[in-house]
């Protein structure tokens, strides 16, 4: 194999692939990025056995097709430290010659034959949706997962792909985030009754790799994997095993909530941050007291002090008070624009509070004990 590459473009593609390669692994070969050079294209491949990625890179001239592996740490340093425009790679038996602007490296490399097979996109049935919208759905749900829980299903994002709709749901058992959006089914693709739970780490990797990409993303599913294709990248991940909580029942019961208020996100978030100044790791609860036309947020911590912040709101129901973890409410407000309007619906202080935004985004927070 012998190729000449555009250093800057290759660095971007290499970083995307390297983000999947494990820093430590019983299989040392996985600590490399595989290069597949054909007459028509150069593809970088990485895997940690649970998540795999294929990244097509631009700006490469292939003089001699072939395969090799690039050690992530050492080769990544070469790409970052060199300032030349072009770098030449040539595989000579078990050594890789790397030549750049005033530099020459000879690196021992393992055989590419040892690298596991990572399939390219093969789904004939899939969903297609806008990349920025997809990323917004990820941003509004991923934070609600719980990677520390013994219930593995809570460490992933649930996908439901229907005829013309995509739904993402995430929960850690104390709060739940859900967003729906338009997505076109190709060849009748749906997830049906299958529980498709995508690992949080796969979603984080995909969000980072997509960057500022525009265009569309394809989402396909197989027996135990989910596959994404967008902008020259194919990412596949093993699905999380386990059963996801019955999230639909949460929203079904919330339909009984009769106490509703409208809050402009910017002022509400500012007031919440002020009320939370006296909170602590042990005392995170904020009392939300709704009265006609007014919301009062108060907190009390014996070592720090007390706070009370008032905010005018659109609320005309009977008085109600509920105690919520201010961090969970903040997480919801962070992903919304300051000018947007959030709606909150309540029933009583012992039932979940439901926050909603106008673009099919809903968020449920369990109350804290008033004691």
C-alpha cells in the first residue's frame, strides 16, 4: 500500500475514527485505525467490538491499493505535530514509512489481517431525517441517561421509528426526556414492537463525528444492532440489552394534570439559578410555589442560608407547591432558547411535573419529598 494524503483532511477523518478505538483492550489490534485503500477511495475503520465506524476521507491519492493499521497514539501525534500539507504512507512488509515536510518515521505495525471485519452500510430499509434535527433530538434526550445504573437499559436512548416519525426517549428513573420528529421511512422500515436501545456512548460519538454536517442521516436496524450513515460516515452499535421503563404510561397518567403554567425560558432559568445559590450536594430541592400570576422559588440549607425568588407567570389555577431537584429542571432549560416558552403541568405535590416545549419535546421530573 502506498498513498499520499492531505494532512488536514486526513487528521479530521482520523480523529473521528480514533474516537471509537479503545485506549486499552485485550485485543491490541483494536488500538489501531485500519486504512482500506482502493483505487476509488480511502476508508478509515475502527472498532471496540461494541461500536464500529467507517469514515471515508478526502484528499488522498492512491498509488498502490492495500491495507494497513495506524497506531492511534503515535500516528495521531505525527498528524498533529507536523505542519506540512502532504504526508506519504507506504507499507513495507511489517513497517510503515511515513514521510512529510522535513520528517521521516518508520513505524512497526501489526498485520491488517488481524483487524476484525467491519461491514459497510447494508440496510435496504431505513429511516431518513435531517442531520441538525437529529442532533437536536440527541441533545435534548442524551443527558437524561444513567450510565452508572445497574439497570443497563437506563444507559441508552430508546429509539422508536414509525412510518413517518422518530421518537427518542431517555431516563435515569428520576426524570425522563422525550422528543418526536418527522422522519421518512424507506421501504417500510419501522422498529415495530422491538425495543431499540442505543448505548449513550454511541450517541455521544455520533454527535461529535457529525459536527456541523448538514444534509440527511440514515438510520437502519438489524437483529441486535443499529446503523447510522451520514456524510461519508457509517457507525454501527450493539443494542443495549434489557427492558426500557414503560415511558408511555408516564405520559398517559400526566394527562390528568389540570394545573398548568407558561414560563418564558430565559427569565425562568435566571430565577432558578438565583434560588439555587444556597443549595448544596445534600440539599438540592427547590420549592416551586405557584399562585395566581406568580411563581415563588425558595430553598433552605442550614449551613448556607435561605433564598426566595419571585417571578411573574401565566398561572390562574389553585395554589400548588412542589419540590424538585433544581439540576433536573436546569438540564431541561439549558437545551431551549431563552425566548422560547415552556409549559409545566402539575396535579399535586406527590405526582411528577411535566415540562413541555412547542416542538414535541416533553420532560418529566419526579418530585422530592417535602420533608
